C-alpha cells in the first residue's frame, strides 16, 4: 500500500515518530510543498491508499475524493478538520481518523498575544531597523487601560481576555450567541457588533469559520474602528473580507493588523499583504508548536498501526 503525507512543509513527519512497523507494510511519500489545485491533487494522489492531512493546509472535498479510486483511509492531524469532507469520505467507504489536539488552544493563545504585542510595539519594523544600523524608529502603543475587544468569546476568546485583563485592559466581547451572563463570567462586557469595532483599541477574532461567519468582518466593520486600533486574526482567513482589509491597511485607516491566517495558504509570493509595512504576518503558526506537531505524528503512527491490524482507533464519524 502507498501512504501520502501532505503539506509537511518542514519535512518533520518521519523524524517525529517511529514509522518502522508502518514502513513494513506501506511505501511512504512525503510532500513538502502544497498541491495547488484539485486537478493536480487528483493526478498526484491517485495511486495512494492512505492520505495524512496536516491540519487544514490543503482541503480535501468531494470533488477530489471522488477522483481517488484507491483511497481507503484519510488521517487528519488534529481533532477536527473543516477542510475535509467527512460525509463524502463515508459515502465512498473511506475511513477517517484523527489525532489528539490537546495543546492547540494553548499555543494559539500564546501566538495571539505574540502578535498583539508585536503589533503594539511594532517589533518587526524595529528589528529590521536595528539590523540596518538604526535605533528606536517608532513609538509603541501601551496596553494598560486600553480596551480589548473579542469577536468570539468561547474558550479561546475567554483565555485571551484573561491575559488582557492581566495587562490592565478592559475587555468587551460580541458573538452571535453570546449572553451577558457568559460575557460577565469571563470578565467582559457584552456589546453589539458595531460597538465592539468602534470601542476596541485591540480587536481580536476568535470565531469558527462557517457560512454565517464568512466575510463577517468587512468594510463596514473596519470603517467603525479607531484610527489607532489594532486588528488581529488567528482564527481563519475567510472570516475577514480580505479586499476590505487590504484597502483599510493601504489607506492606513487603522494603526496595524496582525494576521496568522489567510484566504489562501501558503500566502502567494507578491501578495498585497506582504507589501504593507503596517501588517504583521505569521504563517499560520497558531497550532504549530514542536510539542503539538510531534504529537500529531506519534498519534498518526498509532492510528495507522491500529488500522493495519484491523482495529482502527480515533475514528471520525
């Protein structure tokens, strides 16, 4: 049988786990570059029996699944994968399994604050200036007594708020289903969506991508923001109208944006966002800590060994 490991950008999979038993029964091919199109993926992956997806780096939907006649199993790293059409897999008799995802929320929390602080103190720019022989080129933005706005106030949004409160920030929050009681339990004030964007000094998005959250943040929302505010997105790129975001940053209508997620990943070379010095960019590192990625592949090997033994585990229904 043949196994494809997709989107292993840093070529870590085979060194992060013991694949000895799997290699006895499977030929393994590691793809370190993203496969850009459905047609290319169908042609490239047609011979493979098993595919390991690295989170949501490359979507696998019905139009691709139906063109992979040899496919017997898909293994996705993480506890869920919105880029995978599980229903289409089941319709084709393809088994879907997953790995654990114990620390992903913690690492995304840390990355969110790394981006907030980098944007507030303009660290990427100052790092570049000092390497060029300069010194103290800009003045940073303090966080104490500022307002932190959370667009989404689930477990992650609540955790972000707690750290903001530790910095002495007032926290406000909004989501479609948020109640005053739940907001108050996390130390935040429930406000309307418009008020969230208008009052926030730092606005951070923590929503699940769905039909109702796609393009939830657009030109109207950016127009409401303060001119010295910071916008942060570590959730999913399509939650934000990218064209509206680019226009906002090109006009310097707000102080800075800090982004870990994008509509297209990897971000294409020469993309408009890469040309803006008021945008801090991170290549979807929220979940990508050494501990997390190592655990993904340790679990993947365990899943494969169990499946080869006829006793699949961590089956995604």
